[in-house]
C-alpha cells in the first residue's frame, strides 16, 4: 500500500486515477490495504491499495 493510501480513513473523499468517470468517492473502510470506496457514478468498489494510489479530493 502506498503512503498516500495509508492515510485514507472513513469519510475522506477520493478519486480513482484510472477511472475519472466514477466521480468522487467516499472511503468506507481501509483494512489491510483493501480500501472500500462508494463512488458517485460506480457505487461501492473494493480497491487493492498495493495496485492503485487513490487521489484525495479536498474540494469536491
């Protein structure tokens, strides 16, 4: 898991760098490098933090 993913906590807003059409997502959980995010346009997705570095969104 990248250092950036390690700081992600429930409630934080993120975007997926490879799927911008998913919109902004809200982190639901971050356990053992598996990050569950509820995206506006895609719904709930479990992401492997070792493969993808999510981008924090500070101003949606």
